[in-house]
């Protein structure tokens, strides 16, 4: 089985354990051909990307999406999800993340350290997915098509202001409250068997997890980190 616990006031910081209790409709059976490492890495980020792009953004075949933060776990996987939904992808990030986004199928790469974002990003988008809330809808608004959507995973005061302003605009502003769903996990499992690969920056033994968290907070991690609780990876 694979999946993740729901976000909430009692478990929002997460935990590392050999076993846990989860609702059956929020987890899924891991396909035999998929490694435990890939299943662990895909669950949270993959479901977040699916619910952000497909459900809130209504992203579909022939549409164009801009995805920020493609060095991060959610942003990078969102590129792969968008391609499987049939979209054209503009990936925004820096360093190694841009090359990985290209490998996943992104057609346009934008180095945020070299140009002004979003001002220098070419194109009009049906969806702008900003996982880390690095920008605001107000700055992206001229680049979003009518009836398009801006989606983020991190609400803020700026988000609240933009959400209110969007009530008088032709584009939507959304915050994804990701939920574990068996159907979404099963879809990810199928994609993994069909060739989707989750980039794992490194696998860390449970005894070294504090050091790995410190490294993550310092920056420079690309993709996902997998914690090996049982010493089997």
C-alpha cells in the first residue's frame, strides 16, 4: 500500500514510523512493478499536482500551463502530470531542476535567476501553478487566458487579497487543500508502471533524518527525499 496521512492540526508536522493506521479510501495498493522508493516519493506531491492541475485548474489536452518551482518535489512532478493531461508546459525554475523538467517533457524553460518572472515569460496560459506561492495572481493576471486559473498550495495574506479581487475578474484564484484519494493514487501507480519516474534527490536512513531536514531547509535539494525507516531501500 502507499499514500499519505491527511493534513490537519494534529499531524501537520508529519512523523516517521514503521506502521500507521490510514483510511482505506485514502490509500491504494502499490503495483508490484513499482518500487517502494518510487511509491513513497510520488504520493503526496503527485496527488497535489493532480488535484491542482486537473481538478482546480481544469487543465486538459491542448492547453498551456506555466509551472513554477520545478526544482521542488511538487513542481517537478507537476510537469509530468501536466504532460499526461495533454498540456504544453512552460517550466520556471533554476539549475538542475530545469533540465529535469525538460526531461519530463516541458517545452519552454525559464530560468528565474536570469529573467524577470512573470514579465519575461512568453505566452498566455490556461493555468499558472505556483506551488511555493513565489508570485501572486495579480502579477500573473495579464498572462492568464480568460476563464483560466491561478493555483497555489500555500495561502497567504496576498492570496486572500487576490482571491477577493478575482471575484471581479475573468480568471480564478485557488488554493489546493490536498486530500488522499485512492483513485488519484491508483492513477499515479498506473503512470509509474507506464514509465513515470519520480526524481529522488537522496534516500536517507531514519537515523540521519535530522541532518537531511536541515539540508532541505538550507536549499539545494531537487525533487524528493525518501526516508528509509526499515533499512530496505
